[in-house]
C-alpha cells in the first residue's frame, strides 16, 4: 500500500461529473466549507474539456474518461478522485506525468461485489432466470430446469485480492472445494481463507466453476482461447471483475461448441455494449446470464465508496499523508 504526501492547495474548486452518494458530497461540503463544488452530470467530452481548466479536483465514477487530451486541458488539476475501486478509465501515466494525484476507494464495494458474484453463480447453476420466465409465461417446466449443486464442486478463483477472498469465505458455506491463482498472494494467505494456491493452468483444469477477481494485466486476456481450452467440459464461468479479462469472442465460440455449461457476466469490454456484434450475440445466448455492471450497486456500497473517496480528496487538499493513493508504479496486473 502506498503512503504519499499530498501537496496542500488553497483554491479548492471541485467538479463532480457523475452521481455519487449524497453522504460523500455532504462530507466534502462540511469539511471544505470554502470550496466550490459543482455537480455537472452528462457532460460530453468536448464540454468537459471546455470546463475542466478552472478546476483543481475532478471526481468521477466509471463513465468519465480521463484521457491525456482531457488532462492537457486541465492545467490547475491536482487531484482526481475515483468513486470506486477500478481506475481503468483514467490515464494514470499521463496523470502522474502531470503530477496529478489519483485517489480511489478500493474497499467500499468489496462485500457488494462478492455477494453479486454468489448471486449470479446461484442463479446460473439453478437456472433461476429461465425458471422465472417460464412460470411467468404460464408454463410448468420442472423437468427441463434441473440444476446443479455447488456442494462438493471445485471453485477456481483467479485473483485473491479483497473481493476474491470474500468470495472464498462465502463459497465455503456452500461446501465447495476452493482453488486459487494469484501471482502476488502467498500460499499462507490463501490458506487463511480456505484456498489451495496453484498455478493458473492447474486451477483451470480442475475447476467446476471459475470466477474472476483480477485486474486486466496490461490489456492481456487472462482467459483467452488457449485458457478456455483447458477448462473441463461443462464448466461454469462468472466475471464480476473487468470485461477485459475475458476474450469474449473466444468465450462465445466455447459456448457455441457446448464446452461451457453457463456464463454469468456483470462486466464487458465495452460498456454500454451498444451494437458490438460479439457482445450482442454473447448476452443473447441461452446459457449466458448478464447484468449491467451491478456488482457495486448497493446503497451500502455506494455510501462507503463515496465516503472513502471524499476522505481521500479532503486529505489531499489539506496536504495530509495519503495511504492508498496510486503512485506511478501502480501494478495494473495485481488482483483487486
């Protein structure tokens, strides 16, 4: 965890471009009474570039793209606050080159994402969406909706960071055997949450269910065509981490060949998915359960994230010590 000392600033002018929980904004207003805080939602990239020059703090969630072009239009910018854990939408190297501090909220959504992972997995293996649709269509189709139990199945967890470990703890309650892969976690840390640490290929070969909880390693898929070919026939996959972790075209091919029994996706390489032909085919596949990036979408998580991020921004503006800020060497490939 990084410990940085922020440079104190005296002209607080804060732009919030996406809605965050009111408790976070209230904290900023209470602790920074002299600051100008503008909430401007739905700005186009052109409009945002035209406005950003007068602000020294920018607060975003996942939709605002903080590009080198935007940063070049922000000479006064000192702090970027990301209300969430992921920082994929921020050009970190350019921010650091311009001495702009990036802070985020890596802990606030952990429980919410872990619970959503388990919710998707249970819905997938018990065919709950299909059963719900069938019954609402006035059909009683018990025989064709036979599910699979999680008890005594092997769960492969790729990424044993905060969320991966929370998933492991919940999976234990279902009597699952837990395997994990994580290049920066020790075997002892894994054992602490009931996980046996193995190489990625061995985890993929043994798992009945694979769940992803890592950050994209420099744009490289951790599950591409080669890795998907290692999976057991009839495996289930869950991705509530990042869309870029999966080669979606290769996944679609594996589904169409019948090698994968079911997939639950909360994240995609393009969000919203728009007219992308691969993504459209993927989410319409009968064995795919999809949600629109809802992992962190609980009232509790949004409040925690907003408060955590607001505290970081306040500390930065006061010149306090920051724990957890992102330095230039932030390991993009490390699990989250």
